[in-house]
C-alpha cells in the first residue's frame, strides 16, 4: 500500500502539489478559527448556582437557601458531585457533571429544578446560574476612572457611586452585546440607592414604625394605566403618573396624619443618596475604583473576543462624559499575542537554521527548500487537525511542537534521493530520463522510509501514556500529546506524498552529489575514531553504561516541577487577612499595599478586587483581595535587564512593610487556576461529614492532631470554618410575652434598621435605583445605640431592643461547606519523604484507632492521592506496555530481537545528554522536559534504525562484518549528522529565547539539544561496537582483523 | 550470546527505569505547598517602618475618668410646680382684661379686673409668678363663674420625663446628672434627676425619672421628645485604656502591649466603660504602652497564617 502511495504520488505529482496547496489553504483558514489561549483550560463541566441573600448570615443562608437548592438538584442525571458554600449573603452551589456532558443541557436540567425550589425560598430570593464560562473566562478587565476635574451634571465630582452608575447603565449594557461575551461582571463603587434614614426618636414622637415608612413609599410611588377614552373620534390613553422622581419628592411623601397635620418623610427621616451594603469593592493604585470584567463564553476564542471588547470599549469611551474613561487594565490578548509571537519567532528562526543546515549539508538549494517546506505544511495540517479534533491551541500544545522531528523523515528521504539520483547519474554518465528518475526516487524513498516510519511510531507510542492521564493533568497535557501526534502523522503523510512528488518534480537536472567541506572533514575525522572505538568497544561500552548510571543518579538530585511556569508578565498578589475583617478595614489595608507597591518604578498599575463581585464566580470574603500588578514595558524600566526574580524580591520587601496581611504571589491566570483546583489539591484530604458544626470542628482538630503525629505529614490544615464575628440578637421570650410582642416584630425592626428594607424604585429614564429605609450609619455602627433601638408595641409606646432581646458578640461560622448534600469539614495534609500509599494506609489505621466519631458522622478520604494512585496504576501498566510495543515494532522491522535490542539500547544514552543539558542550565525536570525526552526516544530510534539497517544491508550484500560496519557507518554519517543538526539547530532559538512564553519551551529545547548530541555520539561511536559484539563470529575475529581495523 | 544478554538486560532495565523516571514526573507533579512560616506565637515584631505604614499609634496606660452613661428617650413637660391657674376670688363680671395668650407676665402684674357680684367692687387679679399666659378664658363682660381665667406657666424650667425600662431602673438614682439632646436645640441641656416615679406604666413596663431642666432660652418646648444620657457614675480609675484598642480573639478580650520583643497580645478583664475609654480590672499595669489606633492590624498580623481562601 505504501509502495502504491509513493508511486502514485510520483506519477501524479502535480495533483499532489495541488492537494498540498489545498491542504495548506485549509490550514490557513482553520488557523483563523482556531481558539488560541495562553494555557490549556482545566475547568470541568460545572454549573454554579449563586443565590444572593442580602443580610443573611452563613447559618441562615445554608438553612433557607443552600439546602433547598441542593435538594432540588439531587437526582439529576450525569451529576458527578455537588458542593456548596454558604457565606454571608451568598449561597453558592457548584454542580459538577460528568465529562462530556453538554453544558447547555445541564443548565436546562438545573433551571427546571430551580423553578421548583424557588417557591420554597424566602420571597425576593432568586437563585441564578453563573455565566456559561470557564475558569479562563475572565479575559479583560477595565477600570472606570474619573479625572481630577471631571464634574457631574449637577456640578459635583464623580465619586464611586457616580462611576458605578455609569458602568451599570452605560458601559456594561453595551459591552454585554459583544459577541463571545457572556457576562460583564462588576465590582467596586456603590450602586446608587435612595436612602431614607429615619431617626428612631423622631419616629417615636409620631408613634410611627419603619413599616409605616415603607408602606407610605409603596403607596405613593406608582404609575397607573387607566385604559382609554374616546373623544371626537380620537382615542386618548389614560395614565396616572405617581412615581417619585427625586429626593425632594420622596421627602414630601406623607406618612401619617396626626391631629390634622400631615407628617411627611422629611419630618421623621433624612433622605439622601446612600451606600449599599457591599460584599466587595475594587481598588486601583491606592484608591477606590469601579472594575469591570468581561467574561468569555465557554469555547470562545479569547483573542478575538478580547479584541472585540477592546474595540468596543474605545467606542464607548467616546460617548462617556468628559473626563471619564474606561481604561483597559488587563487584556488577555496581550499575553496570547506575546506567546504566539514567541512561538512564531522560534519557529521562523528555527526554520531558517534548518534551511541553512540542509543547504550546507546537501549542497542543493531546491532540495533544502523543499525539505524545509515540510515544516509549514505540517504545521498547517496540524491547525486543521486541531480544529477538527477540538484540541485547544495554547502555549503548551503548540510550544511543545518539535519540528526537528517533523522534518527528520523528510531530511533522510531527500538525502537518500539525492544520494541515489546522483549515484544513478554518475553510473549512467548522463542526466536521467523521467522514468529512471521516478524509479530512483521511489526506491530511494522506500529504502529509508522504514526508519522514519519507525521513529514516528515510536514517538506516538511514547506519547500514549500521556493521553491516559486524567483530571487536571490530563486536561493540561492531552492537547500537547495530541498536537505532537497530529503533527508527526501529518509530516509522515507529507514525506510519503509531497516529498517524493516534489523531489521527482524539482530535482530534475544534473544532480551533483558531492560531499562538501564539512561532510568531508567529518568523514575524515570519523574514520579513525570509528576504528578506535571498534577496537576498544568493551571499554567504550562500559564507559557508556557507567555514564548512564551516573546520570541516572543525577536525576534523583534534580528538582521537579509540574510544568515550567509560564511567565505571564504580570503579577498577581492575593492578600489575605483574618476572617471577619471588615470591608472598610480590608480596603484601608489594600490601599496601603497598593501605595507601597506603586513606589516600585517598574509597576504601571496595581488593581485589586476585594471581596465578592456582583456575579459571585469567585466567592471571597471581604478579608481577601485578588490584586493584579501590571508592569511597564521592559523598555520603560529604569533597568531593562532587571530579572523578574529580582523584581519579585523588591515587591515582597514592599509588601512586608504592611503588617496584617498574608500574601500569595502568583500570576493572573495561575491564580485563577489555583483557585479552580484548590481544596482538593492537597495530597490527602479527609472529609468529615456530619450535622453539628462544632462537633465537626472538634473531630477535625482531633484528626489533625493524629495526622501531625504521623511521619511524613506536612502542612496539616483544618478547614477554616469559624472566626466570623457575629452579633446575635436573641429574643428573650418571657419579656416578649409581657409586651405582647412576636419574635418577628423584633426581628423585622432589627432587619429594617440595620439591614434596611427596600421600599420601591426610583426611575431615571431607563435607569432604576432602589429606595431603602435604613437607620443612619452612625446608629447602625454604634452597638450601644442599637441596644436602645425602640421596638414599637402593639398597644402603643415602645420598648428598647435590649429589654426584649439579648445581644451577644461571639465568633460564629465563617462559611459552611457542604458536599453531596451534607455538611462537611476537610482536614488536609501533604506528604513529604514517604510513599503516598503507605502514608494513607497508616493514616486510616491510626484514625480508626484513635478517633471516635459520634453516630451519624462519617469520614471520606480524598485528595490528589486518589488521582496519583490511579495515574500511577495506569502508568505502571502503560509504560511497560509501551516499551514492549516499541520493542515489538523494532522486532517487526528487523525480524531480529538482537537488532531491535541494539537500536533500543540507544535510548538511554540519548536521554543522558538531555539530563546533563538540563542540569547544566539548572532547569528542573518537568513535563515539558519529559516531552523532550519522548522526542529524543524518537530521534535515537531513527538514527539507530538507520545505522543498523545500513549494517544489515552490507551484511546481506555479503560483506564481512567489519567492513559492513565501517562502510555502513561512514555512509550514514551524513544523514545522521543532518538529522542531529536539524533538530539541534532548529531548537536553538527556542532554547535561547527569553521573551514571554519561552520558559515553557526552554526545557524541551534544552533536552533535545543536549540529547541529540549524546544520541549522535552514541549512534556513531557506541552502536557500531555493540553491533560488532552482537554479530561477531568468534572465528572471524582474529588478532589480524583487529590490527587491520586499527590501521 | 551471554555477553549480549548481559548487556541487554541492564540496558533494558535502565530504559525502563528512566522512562519511569520521566513519566513519574507526570505523576508526581504537584503544587508545592508554600512553606509554612514559623511564627512565634505571642510576639509580633514590627519594624519602625511597618508601624508607620500600618498607622499604628501607641498610648500609655494611665488613670482616667470613666463616665458610665445610659441613653434613654424622654419627653419634655411643663414644670407642674410652676403653673398657676388664675381664677377670680369673688365671682363677678370681668371689666378689663390686660393680657393675651403668649404675653409674659411678671409676678404681681395685673391680669384682669373683676367687679364682684356681691360687693360690686372692682378688684384686680394678679399673677403670682413670672411666666407666660398659656390659657385665657376671660373676656370683658363675662361672668367669672368658677372657671380658670388664665393659666400662667413659668417655662424658665421644665421637667423632662425619662422613660426607664426594667433593666435600667436599678441603675438610676436620684441626683444623677443627665444630658439632654434634641433635634431643635443645638446646645444640650443638663440637669439632674430629682424624682423617680414609684409607679410603673403597665403598657410598656416603664417608669419615669424626672429631671428639672433650665429653660431660660425657651428652646425646650413641653411635648417634645428628646434623647437623654443619664450619667450613672463618673469615677476615677487607675488603669484606663482607649476602647478602640480592644480586640476579641478567640473569645478573649485582648489588647496589644509593647514589649521588648515587639507587640504582645495580652488578655485583660474590662470593667466599666463609657464607649470611649474602658477600665481595666486585670492583666495590665499603669505605665505600659499599648496600641490604640489600628490595633486590628496586629490582630490580623497575628492570625494571618491561618487566613486562607477556601472553596
């Protein structure tokens, strides 16, 4: 079949060229469509159900909302797990669906059930599903900013409320329409509210209550449509407007009529613009700001979406009032563009180097160019393949591409074609006719096709274990393995069709096959060395083995990391304060941080989100802030050569100046990822399920104590569930009896006074603002005043709050976590210096012995150890299988276990070079380095097969073993050197580049370059000796032969 | 061949281990959990610069006055002792009326002249106090009968009736001074309790404490509601701290004291407080330096190791 394909390609070369053109065009077209992001998306199929419950404490949120939502979604199909979080004013239930579930189907299911649940919830509480987005969805942040002298129409300066109003009613509605945007999330500023702040003593004067005020507004703030009348043939619509429009109108609303005198709102309360009770705020450079975030629809193309948002924002800015700007502060495109530019630059420079190598080595411009063509063509085919298989394109999947291996197949084919064509020409002493040419091209291709096929298959095989990874690791690395496989298959197909066709087409005239200077010199140098190593083959071999052992020992000393950190260019700082920190205090501390950090000259701007945004995709307490430090362009730095590490050092010094904060420094995307995978990222997570929060905490602490006593446990942590200061106002029932009050009477007054009660809306054109009745801040924040809050009595008069209720200050639950419908507490631990399986078994045994849980409480063991175990199991099965398959493949090729083993033996030595290169450059082992090793396996098998098959051919022709080896080795010197140089030089730009994204590719390139050197040395120096040892007939190997060899 | 096998085996093994090695980097890849910073429980060391940035201010424990107060609501009433209802001593016909409602009268000033029915003599009815006419039921030609012709009230002092609820009754004593505030009077009034009602009001379970309030400006209008603060005690205490210094940590009341090694959280027992300053009963000595403003920052610094962002 392969023969036929090659023959067909040569015969129908123009057709092949046309197809290649079409495929190339298709690739370009697909490239436009390919969603490119910086990193792979690791989010699972999940739906968040957020329910805002203003004023509710965690316990009430759990009881009255979370539980109902959970109940509603129990029993949905395809649900993998549910977990929930009940915090102040927010219930968040996350439903994780099985892999592959259609997100819209899942949302439909949930929506249906939520409708039912809603009827059981307190009125006014509305569960909503989070945006259809992934963790990587936040692609664009902008801050709404007012100039110093920008004035509102009413002559006042723009404050946080005015900016928020602009954001809510001008900017956001427009941005929301940008295609690919699913949500514009807002944090910061204050939603404009009309506040009626009654003075409790003045209410007493007129014997009025909060409810009277609310009722008064409700009765005096409605428009009514009253049908129509007909008059003189015309139809008149009737409407009775009655809405209040402004503060003055609210003030004039009548609350009561006493002794013939109307009492208006102005008599008992102040009316003004007030501030909502926020759960979050935004800061920038030490000031409050309003921050908008564009969230990309699931499956969107982050680059095009953020470009569209950016363009729209420019348009919107033109329509904003003078002095107001919505300034982009974070744009994912910048990073993506930078990384793509890096990849492109690497590829381009690499390709140029490859062409140069080919030119020098082949001495034929056409041949060099047509070989180099394979790189862009297979890349374009890869684009098509990725779009078709929905493999995401990112720095990991594209950056790990290794075009050295891609062109290797083509290189050896072209090299052999030239060799054979020239040989034939030389032989016939004339230029070949068409048939002869085709015949030669075919046989030359066929001759070396096996090694290139084998090497591709080997690489694919080695990639298989990666495809078997699941979970986060799987999501990270499967695209990469897929991309490598697709690219190699494309290259393979090209070298079967395009390369022979192009060679047949282009290498028509006189082919000069002569070794140039370099090759000649190499051959001249190689011959004596070869003789020497053949003579001292045992010593060389022992040396090689010792070397491998030494390097193997070296690997155990090297650091490891998951993946090299992509340097996103910007820095994310998560500042944490103790739970219970108020938003105002947290903001104050954040301002100080930002001012301190801004003193660093490299920092352009520093903006943060404190607490939870409007759409609570990331429910943080007000004690936590996510900050983004955006850096200036390097060119604008005082010292453009300053390293990132040095900058981070300075940053840390600045941060340390502000006490009271704990920090986690990372990068914007990284931060979001860590949040996504947090909670289950510890090696071992012991989940305790039960009813009573205190009991859970007690048991959790006990378990933590046991864990701490077990060898290898590190970083044992009990989930922080308490510590939120709570003021409980508990009604004193006997006192209530005396006064004839209900508990609700007390609660309602308290809720209205401190939480506020909505009394309607004020419409300003399209905009609408809430009217809230709430006591003044001064009284709300004064405990002693609250104690005296008058509660109206049914028989008239009042009684102060502390007569009928007890006020106690005590820490309460900070958040209540539930999982799969039950309250849950997690104790987590990491393991160091011990095998995980043994540790977990030990933990289980010890806990069983030492900890007794009350009835109705149970434990569950989870954490990454599960994933690790399953991954280890899978790998320990797959890796040997893969090795066996590679071996089988080689055996099939050679029909000899001996030859297969000989080729196979090249792999370890090839890897040593990679390890040493990493070690020299001080780069830790990582997955990307691992991909480099995979590539090396392929290269080393390729060269090994080439070498061994050359020996075999000679042997078959009847040459004796020594001659076969010598001749074969010299014959293969050029292709082997070419393959090595192509791969090594092609990767050189990647190994040396320092721009954004380069750090992810650097380990790969380093490994390959180092490994190629050792692999080439091995193939040229060790393999011949090994082959000799394997095939030497004791008789023929005489002293004479040895002497002959040496001479 | 033996040699071959001998070579092959270790090589294959090496390959195997090596491949395991790099694939295990896949498996072992895990987030390094940040190294937990050891923190000396108890002491918080801050540099001068950090103190400056945190806006921490210090103060010395000293003696001071604690003014314990009780906020209450009340209503202004006329001073019942300074109300005069003027009627005619002898019935007769009113011949002249000199004053109208709102007129100020002096003690001894003539209000009306009445011609007695029996003696037909005309006599004057005089005011017996300085005050204001608040009621007038006298017009020329009318019979005086038994009615009150005038009511003269002296507003130079008024009564403030404060509502006391059961919990507060025991705290309030005669003679305690009271500060009175009202929306319509910018300057608060001061007075002292001279009467506590022996009876309670069954409706709202309250009783009344009465204050005599100077009303020279006549800004305290009877009938108005007022806010008042009863000063329960004003005593000198030897160890007094500012209330903003106090933080609650794990149910304990603590303040941060400056020691040699930094700031040290100190559990204290609080005594009386007036909102701004509090008396310390135990745990603190006079002369020690403690953190007043931004003491929360220290609490946060102390607990920050445990701060986390759970999901």
